[in-house]
């Protein structure tokens, strides 16, 4: 093992800062005055999270005894085992809050979809970088890589865990892009999501985005057919969303969509959660109401305030300063991880590090976006901050793998 | 090499740029919420804050076939609770204002807590206006308590129709666990049309958002975001019921036990459906009278049991016309075949036949209800191994199969075949003696009054399968109307000539058979068939199924009376009066009405023997 001093300590520090912010927020959300309204098993969440943080520290250190070759060699096996667990969960899993994502193994509730994240990244990365000639430019290789991601996605979707399934979907453009998919095509495959999002605000935004994206694609790749396809896709998206909003959907459904609330999250009270979340954050002001002083949090106006809406607790009790610090810490982590990826010579290490960063980033954006009504409410945890043992451990292990590959980057640079 | 490391540098830069950009947007959004809009949200947070208020949708109305209003809604006053804000110390005060005992209110509060600590639910409904006003005045002393005006079912028409409409009850824990869209205290249909068409009638709950202070008092509507949902009224139902006819039939059934089904034989539209004894659906609207509820649940006459569709009794001789049709189809008899009745039919043991000794063809065998004729037919069916064919053919007339009626809990009855007999008695443990009686509608054959009415309809409408139903049309909140036309399918093996023979027999049953004393109506040609279901526990049950006018039937009426003895003096006059009322609009035979209202069951002991010839 290389000297631990060579570990990337700026990444480790941001990891620790986020874990501590999370513990503070979980404490406030479950042990504060609010605990009066909560059942015992939820009050235990703080102690459980503390245990998992400690366990994660040990595991991250232990992982540094491996070498990156190990991940490469074991990746397919790991993928198979994780996929089996995901499928078993679908049949024998436990349902919590409507999603059948947990399976009981040896007295622990394991969220197999979390393990699946690591497994999918490692196996897909291994496949895409296993031979020199494999590139996402070739449709055959691209399709195989896409299926490796899509298969677990379908099972996780069937578990009714839409949020996690979406994270998997988002891996597709990122991994393909990194494996040689031309810039233009890469932009093209993410363009409908961007145009759809903007059209919900105003169809003109969608239309402008369509034109800009088509122009960008032309500048990047100089392919007329791709530009035209992108333009037509954009128009269809704008028109489709517009027709849905004006003709098909009822006024109250439109109101829900434009208020960025997801009816599936709470059919009887869509919009309610979002208002409570915005009220919690907004009423925090510059400095917040103080630790354990947040009225929205402590009177249990927030739904799932120790997981999906944990940023509201931080926003309410520590204000713009607290929430801003959280965002900056995350951004710092993302930038450091990407820089780490750029320093790698080995494509496997690059691809894994970039994909891990992408997973963290998507979790971050969707979680904070939901709480601040920038996005529809999609239940998804904030990495390292939200309560959840499986999630904390897997996220930490992903980080551990990145750190490990970084530690060994000199011995681990061969072909290409 | 150079190319690819170029690409990596660019890609890393692009990803970093995207992330920085998006994080700036997030920071900007947080800045906007926490700094720019601080005042707005701080106020909301301080006042703690916005509450959801449900706006109940008006439940759909129910009309009869002529547009008379049968069921509508009436306002009632209710008290709601949000357990989170409610202090149990206030229970005595609340109980005093409500005029209820502390213990009852404690139970209600605990129920609401179990439903949800955070959501508002109904604590008690249908309180009188005085108690309601007292609560309103003292709301400031009772944080967590609210009030609400909602509605209960009201029945403005003459008819009772309890078994048609069904009753509503407040959703219990099981109900709201099953369906997310209902809440504790919501009224949902538990029987009858109210249950069958619950999803249509209920409408969609609306949601208002109110600004409230810490005491739960409203400060007005929350209008910063347009997220409220207006309630959508439930669909209105137009039924096939004729309210006048139904009310009249209910009157005739007072004090009797049994069921009546009156139906349009061509469409399956049910004109009247009565089960007696009947509970009073009015008493189950609003807050339930616990004593009455216990009474109707435990009373030995079972008033909640819908005898018209759920009872299962041997159809007796009303089954004979169908036996004739099957006999003709299987070639066992022709309309001309004559069979001699010697007073009994001998097969292992004697089966009594009370029809006058002599030769009978199909027509006269139905008219005089000769058992010999039909036992003979059944004998030949069984001995030629056609029992299962017989069962299959009879099922085409709606017997022994699930009924399509739009009411819950219709009984499918029994029409045995060899598999059924095997499972009932054991393989090869049954014989001709068990099967023979099926020919005269006795033994294991059993049906509900609804099924006998359906069978009769298929005989008189030219051999079409129909689906009995109570819904004529649905009128939706947006004004659109959807007609409920049920399919009508020809039974392919039934020929016109089979039907004509048995219809003539049924006409002659009224003119010269057991029905003749009370069945005939001046100026109307009535046809019908009586029947008796043996009852080991007491007087026999009487059946009568009839239709009119005989040549072009507009209505089929089937009457079933429990423990009434002879059908000819019990069920027949009831059916006859209903036919008169429907076809003439009014009843002129007051003497017969008085006779029916004062009817006391009588039974000739000779009829309690193995064969009954009504």
C-alpha cells in the first residue's frame, strides 16, 4: 500500500464535512423537539447513521489495501451478484414508503439498488475500456453498454424507486460521452430533457433552446442530418408538451406540473410538500433560526425531513449561510473528483471516476432541486447527508474506489 | 494519442463548467428564497402556516326511469380534528359542547389519531345545529378543532328502495388503507347501487389551501400559488326503476317475507326490485343510530339480506316451461307428444301428480302443472346420459351462472351437472332418484327471484339472453350522458316453435290452471306459472312468474314469498296487481289489494308431500 499521505485529502475532507452536516441535520430532524411526534424507530436514525459513518470510515481505509486491478477483475462478477440481489428484492423485498427497495439479509435491510450503482459503473466501465477498439462511436458497442445500464434500471423501476432508476438513466449519456460518443450526438441525446424542462416554464424558452442546441450541434459536429434531427426532435418536444399542457391535462394537473410538484409523491396533497419545503427554506433567511429552532422542522411540517427533504432542515436552521456552505462543499467535491479523473492515464479509472461524480451530482441536483421547487419532487437522497445506511456506505465505497485508483495512478497507467 | 488527451481535457472542462453553472443556479435559487423572498416565507413559517382543507364533492344524485328524483343530499354539520394541534386536556370541554360523554369523545379522538396525527379528519358528524354553533363560538378555546358543513343522503321519493340504493357508511380503517383517495369519515357506499357505482357517485374531493394561525383559525385563502383543486361533483345515475311501481310493490310486500323482480323482458331493465322485510335506508343516513344498526344486523328476519337477488330456493314448477323447451330441443318430446298421468309417476318410488288423471301434451302439462310429463322428460334426459347437456342448455337462461346485475352479492344459484353431483355426493354416489326431481324444479336446482325473472324474460322475448340491470344512464359532471345499453344475444338453439308452445301453456295456466282465481286482469291477457319450493322448516315458499300482454309482453313479474303456502293464493295476486299497476297505470281491484295486505299464509297439508303441482 502506498503511503496514506498520498491520498487525496481535499476529497476526504469534503466527505467528512458533508457527513458531519448530515449528522447535525439528522439529529435536528429526529432528536429535536420534533421527536415527540415521531415513532421510536425513526428517533433511532441518528444513532444508526453515526454507526454507519464510523463503519464507512473503516471500510474506506480498508479499501486502500486493494489495487485497482481488483475492481477490474471482479467487476463482472460483482455486477452479476448485485443484479441478482436487485431481482430478488423485487420478489422478496420489503416495501417502505411505496418503494420495494429493501431486502433483509442476515438481520440487515439492504438496499440492493445502491450496490447496483457501483456494480453498474464498474462493469460498464470495464466493458467500454476492455479493448482498444471499443468505442461508443460504434453503435454495437454503445448498445451493449446501454443495455448493461438499462437492465438493472428496469428492475429498479419495477421496484417503484423512480428516483434511483432516473440516476441510472442519467449514467447512459455520461458514460457514452466519455467513451467516445461524438460531442454533437452527446448533446443531442440530452437535449429533449433540457427542452422539456424549459417548455414547462414557457414554450418560447423551449423554442429558443431548440434553435440554440441545433446550432451548437452543428458547430460541434458539422453534420447537417444530425442538426436537422435535433431540430425536429426539439420541435416535437415543444409542441408535445404544449399540447399536453393546453389541451389534454386538466387545469389542476397543469398547476401541479408548473408548480413542480409530483402528483405521484402524495396523491391527496400534491403541492403541499413543496410549499412546506419552500417555507422551511425561505423562512431560514440569512443565518437561519438556529439549531433545533426551526419551526417547520420541529413541528413536523416537512415530509421525510431526515432523508429527501433534509436540505430544508439545513436551510431553515442554518439559513443561506448553512445551505450555501453545503452547495459550495458539494461543488468543491465535484471539481476535485473531475480533476482527479483528468489526471488518470488509464481509461478505466477515468471513466469510473467521472461516472461516480455524475451519480453524486445528479443526486445533489435532483434532491436540492426538489426541495427548492426547481424540479418536480422526486424522492432521492442527498449523498453523505441524508439518513440511510446503504446509501451512505455505497457512496463512501464509490469514493473509496476513486481514492484508491488515484493512490495507485502511477502503477496503473498502461496502454493508450 | 494527442487527440484523445485533447478530448479528455475538453470534456473535463465541459463537465466542470456545467457543474459550476448548475451550482450557481441552485445558489441563486436559494438566495432568491432565503434572502429575496424571506419576508413572504418568514410570515408563513411564523404563522405555521398553510393548511389543507378538503372540499367534499357532492355525491351523485339518483333518478328513476321517468326522471323522478330518488336520492339527493342534505347538509349536515360536522366537527373536524387535527390531532397534532389538539390537547387532550380539552376533551371534557369538547364533550360538554357536543353534549356527548367524555369517554365517547376520547374514543373518537383516539380513532382520529390512529388515522393520522397530522391530517385533518372528521371527529363527529351530523350534530345538531345548536351544538354546531356552540363549537363555532368556542373554537378559540379548542386548538386543533375545526368545523365543516357536509352532507348526508336524503330520499325524497315515495319508495323506500333500501335494497336497490344500499346504504353509506363512514369509511373505516380497512377502507382507507385500501384506497388512498378516501379519508377517515368519508362516506362510501357499502351495499346496493351506492356500492356498485361508488366510483361514479363519489366525485373528486377538492382541496383548498388556507392560511391559518397557530390556533388553527383561518386567515383566508392561500393565493400565492395556484394549486387548489375544485371538487368535481359525482356522476348522476338514472335508474331503470319505476318509482311508482316500486312503491306499490313495496306496499304489497309489507309484513311478508320474500322478493319481487319486475323487468322489461326485451332489455333486462329492472322496473321494480323489492326484498322484504326491508330496513329503512333513511335511518342509516347521517350519523348512524347504533341501536337500529344492531337491530337490523341481528334480527332473525335478516332485513339486510336482499331476497330478490341473493336468496337461493328451488324454483319448483316455474322451472317447467324451461324443461319443456329443453325437451323439445333434445327431441324427447314434440308439441304433440301426449303423456298419460295416472296420479303418480313410478320410478323407483311413486312421485305424486295432483293434476287430473288423463293425457297431457306440453301445453296442457304446463297449464295444469302435470308432474308426470316433466319427470318423464327428465327421466329420458338422465337415462340417455344428457344430464350435462341439460345443465348447459338451462344455463343459457341465466340459471346456475353469475348474474350480470349491477348490484353486489347476487347469488348464482345451482344448476347441477355430473361434476357438481360428484363433488356434492361423491363420485358414483348419486343416482336417478337425485336427478329426477330436477325436472320439476325441486331437489338441488335453485335460483333467486331475479334469475327466474331473467329465465322468464328469455322465454317471452323470443329466446334472447338479456342482462338484468338497474342503471339506465350516467350523467357526468361535464354534462355528457352515457347510456347503459346491455348486450342482447340470441340463444342459438332456441326455436320460435318451442317458445310458442310453452307460452301458450303459461297463458292457459292463467285461464284454467292454478293461477286462474287471482291472476286474470280485465282487458289484459296475462300468462304465468306458479311454483312451490318445499321448505322442511315450515310452510312452503310460493313462486309465481308472469308476463303480460301474452302476445307481446312488456313486463315480466316474478314474485317469491317465503312460508306463504299455496302460490296461487299468495304470490299470484301480488304479481297480478303489479302487472295491472304497470300496464294500466292504476289499480282498480281494491278488494284484491285489501286481500293481499291482509293475507295470512295457509297450507294444505297434502301439498307438503314430495310432489307439488302448482
